[in-house]
């Protein structure tokens, strides 16, 4: 048997969405919405409390990306019309304020 390679795919070292894709039987747990930037949030509709108005808002995460100038971002759609690009930090704040 060969020794473990330092660049082998260890599920504990991979982001959760990749670990679950490559190792579906691995028991690392469910994907955490807040945990990491990436595609696991695409298509997710969330309800959260706006910290300025204290209103409950609902939006769908439509896209994400990385920009050399602006860093990590998400594109969210409010209702059926208003699209907005927000930073990863703003997304984290929204996910920290989820409502059932």
C-alpha cells in the first residue's frame, strides 16, 4: 500500500461542497450556509431581518463571483424585479440574521 500523498484529496481539507461531491459518504455534515463563499448558495431563497429597517426581507441568491477590484460578491434578487450585487461580508450578515 502506498503512503498518503501530501496533495491527496482529503475530505477534511476540502470545502464542504467539494467534499460532499467527491466523497458523498463522508460524514462531515451538512453544508453550512454561512461557512464559505461559493456555489452551494446558488438558487437558495432566504428570509432575513434587515438590520436597518428591521423588516423581514426575502431574496434568492442568483450568482456569485470574484473580482480583482471588488473581491467576492453575490448577486441577489429581491421579489421578482430588484437585482443587487452585494459583498461576501453583506451576505454573511444576511445569513447571520436568518428568520424561520
